[in-house]
């Protein structure tokens, strides 16, 4: 319980005398069963206090005191604490107290993006094998589910009001992972949390706010978009017709028109009153979480931006940097999923290359999933295998964030040499290259010209030898190579892995050619 004597002493120390007090209010991300980030100062904030009144925040044997500002808003930072619990988190003024029970200290991650991150555990493979295991773990879930659909149906007047007022997400609260709560939670995020908890033996909390179909620009703030000369076009001046942006995926504009319908044509509602609109999901899905302490972000998105790969790379790097700046926790880990194999999406090879390029930002990691396309339905944008995705993300976290000595990446192109007719390709993140199926290497092709240079061809190498961390490729006689490609197709057949069984990502080498 809040120590009233301690609180009274704090009032006197701060020079505040009690009078009538307003009712305290806290952001929804604070609730019973929450997880607070271990080993970092913990931000706790709220509103509803009388102006210039004293507030005390207490957990375990730690407490902090502050004074509400002129609007009744207040914020404290509790000192860093090791993993543990359960605790009670208590926030009080003279005659008003909020108590949160069953609070754990552990690792907190945000799981965001679009439908492949939102895809529920109950609809993924392996669910039946783990559903009896939930209650044995200290995993806590905070799911920001949709209150309004993003399907093709027109919005009702009530739904239009909700969205325009910012009530796109359902009210959420932290819940222990149970069969009921976990079954509709993100499969990728749950498998990520499960492997972290198995390895670290500390509580793990996941905040899920992914929205199916959402484009990258909807997750970036208006200020950041307007402040970037290359991205200002997403917030056009003098109107709300952001559909005029050339780089917009056709799916986005058609879905917004289907949802807003006549209301958009008559001016009854702004085009920005849609979850796919620029900065909407930042305002209502990210901003309300800041500055809740997190360890990092796991992200699975890009399908709704994949028709303009270079534009997405620009947006994605901006998103990462802007979230880090907004949270003010430094360059926290940002781990993401490279899009898997899919049939019929001809810009996806370049898009995956752009995702690879984002690794230039500090403290980032990318899970390669080129081998996880849906083999039975190659055009399926929702591959059912979500467990390997979560596990690969968790391996990156365990190695790069928590310091475990494990392989966290598949083979990555490091260097190449072409001498006579032998091409040597060397990889990082591998001691011993092999193939996942024990068969010969698949997915490597050579592009170039015949002996006369009159006809461009794509051919397979004469032979490929796997030697340690290198490939030795025999180039056919009378063939001039200009490009070497591996997995460079929407739905390639690939099988190159390292000794940990992690797949090599797609790559393209462009040779200078003759002069």
C-alpha cells in the first residue's frame, strides 16, 4: 500500500498543502499483469491531478515524488530494477490512489507491422503442440486489436466517427499468456517471446499493435513526413488528397475509397480519417505507448509498399530513426523480417534487397525467410509457417541484444573473385556451407552473353562446390558473365544454409564486364 506517512512527508518537503484533488488517470498501457523493462529507468506518467499537486509513485522498495504541472500532467522515472516480481505499482496523491497488481519486471518488446505480424497463433502451424504450455511461462501480452475493420466493406457512420476521433484500436490491457489470450495473439511475436523466455529465464512482455494492409507511411509521424523533403508528398499542402502520391500502392487507394465511399466524395470525412492514411497509426498506435520502457521492436511489414522498393527503403529507414528519437532510449534494437517467397510479385527481389540495405542502420537485425513461402499456395501472402520466423528473430535478439554466443544469421555475401573461369563467392556468418535438403545447390544462376555478345542468357553454372564458407562456381566456356544471382526471383527455389540451418538471403552481384 502507498505509505501515507511517507507521502505526507513528501508533501511538506515539496512545499505543497493538500486541498481538493482531481481523479488520477493513466495511459492504457499501464494495467494489472504488465511487464516493466528491467535494468532501465522506468517511465511512469499520467494526467488528472490538480495543477501543482504532489504525486508519489512506488514499486517494491522504490519510490519517486513529483509535482503535476499546470495542466495536471505528471511524469516520473523510477530507478532501474532487475527482473522479478510480482509487485504492486502504486500511484497516489493526497486522496486518490491507483494500484496495479501482479506487475513483473522483465523484457518488453513492441511487435508491429501488418497482417503477417498480426496473424494469430491459433491459425499458425504448431499451435496444437504448444497450447498446453502457456500457463507455465512468465509471458505477458498486450494486444491492441482493431475496433474497426480494414476489409473492403464501406464504413458505417458510427465507424467513421470512431476512426475520425482516433478510436481505431480496441481498449487493451495486459494479460498473462493463456490458451485463450495467446490463441488470438501474434504467432510471430509469441514464438519470439517464448524463445526469449526459455533462454533468459525472465518475464517477457509483448505489445502487439500490427494492422493488416497498413503501409509504412501510416506508422510515421506527420512532423517527420513533413520535415523530410523526399517524403513531404505524403502530406500534400492545401488539401487531403494524399491519393495523388505516385508511389502509393494501388491497394491502399482502392481500399480507402471502398471504406470511405460517398463520405469521402461529399467531404463528410477527411481522407486522413483512415488507418492507412499517412501518420494515422503513428498517432493512435505508437504515440500512446511513448515513453513506456521497451527493449526494442520486432517488425514484419512491407507488402503494401513493395511496388516501389527504393521508396520503401527511404520510408523504412526514416521510420526506424524517428521511432528511436521519439522514445528517447537511444538506438534500441529494431529487428525485422525480410519478405518471404511469393509468386507473381515481380518487384519483391529488389524490395528484399532494400530491406537488406536497412541493416546499415545501427542495432538492426533481419530475419531471412526466403525459404518460408507457402509451397502449396505460392501466391499466398500469409505463409502458415510463423514459428521459424519468430525463432529467427529471437536468435538475433539473443545474440545481438543479450550476448549469447549463437549463430543469428544465415550466410551473407561478403566478397567474390572471378579468375579465369572460376568464380569464388565468400560468405560471412558461416563456417561450413551446406544445403538444407542435402541436394545440389539450387537458386544460383548466371546472367550474361554468349561468345559473340549477340544474345543475353540466364544459365546455371557448370558445377558448384561448397568449400567451408565459400562457393566455387565453374563458369561455362564461351560465356561472358555480367550478373550472378541467388534467390533473385519472387518465388525462388533455394537451399543454401550454414551449419545452424539458417538460410542464405537472396543476393545479386553485378560484374563490371568488358570495356
